[in-house]
C-alpha cells in the first residue's frame, strides 16, 4: 500500500502488486484528497490512470518504458502517483534478492540447511520413469524404486559450502572456481546419472540445463569439480555430486532459476525440472534500487518553450513596474502596453498554457506546510511554480496587484470586456463607498470558509471552491455544463457595468493574496499631501475603488493598473500640477 503525499498535502493511498520478476500485477487507487475536481479531472480518470500500470515490467527494462504519461491539467497529482508506483515497484522487485553472502558462516546440519531453504529437491520413481520412457533398452523396472533423486543448491555461501564440504574442501573448491563464476551444486542418486559420460568428449554437460528469465545455459567442463559427498550431519548418501562453474553474466544464482536434468531413452525423453530459490539467510541485504530521476525534471524539460515565454512576460512586467514612471508619463504607451499585456495574459497564459492560479493551490500549500512540505510536489507544475514564485516576490515588492492586475487570466478577461463595454458606451455603475467597503467582506469570508472546510473535508472544500470561475473560463475554456457557464456569464455581465466586479467582492484568491500583502516592503505608488483633501480625481478614476475618500491607496484592493500614477504625472490632468503651472 503506497501512501505518497499528494498536492493536497494528504496521503494518496494506492495498492500495488509486484511479482518476483518485477512485473506490476495490478495497481488500484484506494483513496485520495487531491483537488483534481477543480481541473475537470474525475476520480474515475485517476483510477483508470493507476490501472494503466498493470503489466509494466520494472526489473528487466527501463522502468519508464510503457508507463502511462501524466495527465494534462493534473500533472502534479498524476506525477506523484507515477513516481511512487514506479519507485515502489522496483523496491519490491529487488527487495527479496541481495548478493550471495560469501562470508557469513554458522554451523548447520543438513536438516537445518533444508529448513533455511539451502536446497531444492525432486524425486522421480522407477514406475514414473517407465511410463515416460516406454522404449528404454533395457526396460526400466516398473516398481517404486528411485530413478532419479536430485538436489540443487549454491555452494558460494559459506554456511552452505563449508557445512557440506568441510572447511578445507570448501576453500579448495572456491579457490579453483574461475573468476566471475559462482558454484552450482547438483547432487543425485538413483538409476539415472545427472552427468553421464558424453561430457568427457564434448566438454558440455548436455543433460543439464539452467534457465532464468528466458536465458538458458548448459554447464561446461571448464570449472567443473567432482565432489565426494557431504559432511553435514544427517546428509543423505548420494551417488554423484557435482560443482558447476556458472558465469555471473549469464545466470544470477542469487535470483530464482531452475535446473532441468533430461533423461533420454530411445526417441523419448524425461525432463526433470527443479525450481530453485535460495533462502534469504544466504543473501546479503539488497542494495536499494537506484531512485528514478524526479518526475519534475522531465516536466521542466517538456515545458521549456512555455517557460521561456513566461520568463519573457515576467521580465517585461518587472521592467514595467520598476520603470513605471517612464510608462505613466506616456499615456498612449501605457494604454497600449497594458492592453497588449492583458490580452497576452488571457490568451497565451490562460487559454493556451492553462497557467491560472487558484485558491485551491493556496489551500494545498497551507496543508503541505502543516503535514510536511515537499518541494518535489510543487515543482511538478513548472508554469504554476514559476508564476507563484514571482507572485510571492511581487507581494513583498508591490502587493497583490502584481498577480491580480497583470497575471490573472480571468482578471484580464474582465478588464478587457469592460474596456470594450466602455468603448460601446455602456454606462458604468458607481458603487457607493460605504457599500463598496462592506462588500469586501464576502471574498475574505469565502476564502476563510474554503480553508476551514478543507481541514474537515477537502472534497467539500473543492465544491465550495467552485465559487472561482477559473476552472470553467480558463482551465476548461468554457467547455462545461450550462449551470457553470451561466455562473461565468453572470460574472462577466456584471463586469460590463462594474469593472472587475468579481475581483472586488467575490474572489477568494484575491483575499488570500491580500493577507500576506500586508508584508509589502516598498511603496512605489506616489501620492501628494493634497491627495484626498484638495483633489479626489484619482479616487474617482480608480476603476476598482482602491483609493478611499482620504486619498490613501488600499494595497489590499489595488491592482497596480497605474491609472492614478498617470494622473499624478499628467500636468493637464492633476489639479495640483495645473495649479503649480498657473502659479509659475
């Protein structure tokens, strides 16, 4: 059972089955609390994604070959799932197989070795052989005697080899073993010989075949040693005992394999197969498998072009905000620059790249801080990560307006539609200041409700977070059921008469950003002592009502549109500058 931490900061419970060969036999999503519903991804989509890992082999091939790709718009969640399943599958596939323990030794009898799974054995009776080899000449007696009883083991572990051969015999056998080879023990008794005599001429023990993961190997006379029996207490008397040198690059005796001894009589043959898996007492602890590269690295590599365009946008915005005086002193330049930037934000950043921040991400970040923050989770969505990083820095320098006024695709859509409405002559509604300030309470209450509800039920919090129209308008590009489209339509319709009506009164994300914006270090927006007392022109021209009757700019509501700064520097508009000009 995997319990990886997802984007929500809560565990992702996934059940994964892996067979000894490293093949994922099945994967099932048990439970999750991810905010996928806000992105148009259903629980069934995630469950189907997890099911897609069944049948993937993780031991014998690159573990990423054939693995399902992450789901667009749920990159973080499915990226965590993908990395967790693949890494855990490799751990399970390799956890039961370490290298041969060639040093550790403890005295043990034959019975103790059998209990520790040092041997695999099989017995074929004369009657069974007579039925399988009817053309044998001379005939095989049809009775209960032993035709072939065979034992298979690996002699390299000292606990096995030294107990069976004695210390001198074990060290002599290991010294004679060729380099990069391991020692396979095959011992037998009965009518059938596992060695035969043909190997003396051919140099190949053609009666014996080793098989492992589709690889077949027949022992050669090079490195072969004849053994004279066993010294362990209680060991059976055997007719033949052989040590075969097995090259490590062909067969790994620490992993499961099988030995087949084939008896041939005339045209018929009788293969006697002994599957063998060495007991864990004779294996060193398995080294941890190499961790796969973090999923977020491939995500960043795949998003190079979008990241470059986003970096260009953020660089342009930084220049605008740092050199704002140069722009606002040129009203036409300011107007065209802002309109072009907002259009790029809505079309490219929003509709094309889908980089719309959400209050759900704020909630996920809070939960992550409380349950164990992991950078990897947030790095899986490069565009969102960079956008949040710039927004966080912008909160310290300029306040929430860096995102809300310039980088929010839905906010850009509202402002652009309102500009069009103004050009068409639609009369704007001036919300009375008293009502305006009281309506602010709605968005803060909504944000706190979503955050509080998430601690009780993330699923219910996501339902309440549908108060954000971002999913419908930006993430799903207006392809959604009619109630959601109606909700977005009403918001945009209201915005035709009250610029950014949603941003002003309903946006929980704006409320979430306004709270840390209290830490703003710099005050870039210029004001004069006469502002609010002798002149209220900026207050009347602030389209979002962020300037109060005393002339102060409320950083919690300011979207950094810079209209007030344009008025501040315009000698033919600012009443203070006009008075000074007349006095001069």
